[in-house]
């Protein structure tokens, strides 16, 4: 396991969104990189966006969340005590979005590269990222 997907990248990957650069798509499709990791907060984020009508998916929401998280090429990583602590004690200056804090802390705790298009995370020097 080498890579953790940010929530939007997970959505884009499952939905085959062209927003993913070709170089990143190649990483996502490479079986040598399987399984791809997903933070436990990501299904919650998708469910939250769906409940607020801020997201439309190709399948009914519950089905999409459950089946996409169960994909054999994915590994759902728990929000354990270490991640919870790290999320609230990230080094340097990081923004206050709790979901992003948990995702970054998960990448750090599991020593994974975070695949994200989020500019605020890409600018944060205390986590390895990939985009482009």
C-alpha cells in the first residue's frame, strides 16, 4: 500500500471523471499500487455531501458509498486513536477542516502518499502528495 486517496479523488476515480490527470490515472490503474487506501472519513464525507444535495453520483448514494468502499482494490483505513491524535497535532500551519486534518493524519500515520488536487493540502509540506 503506497497511496491514500483524498475524498474527491476517490469520487472522481469511481465516476471515471476526466479531472484526473493522465499521470495520476496511470498510478491509480497500476495493479502494483493496489490496494489504494481510503480514510474512514471519506465515506462519511460523501454521505454528508449527498445528504446536503451537494453531490450527484452515478448510482444511489448508499449503494455507491458501500460498494465503492468495498472495492477489492481499496483498503479502508480506520480512524483510530493515533490518527485522531495526529489530526489534532499536525506540525506547521494547517487549515481547520476536520476531514482534511483526518485525511492528512491518516497519510502521515500510515506513511502513504496522498493523492489530492486540494491546493491547501498540496501546499502543506508535512505530507507527501501526488497530483500531476
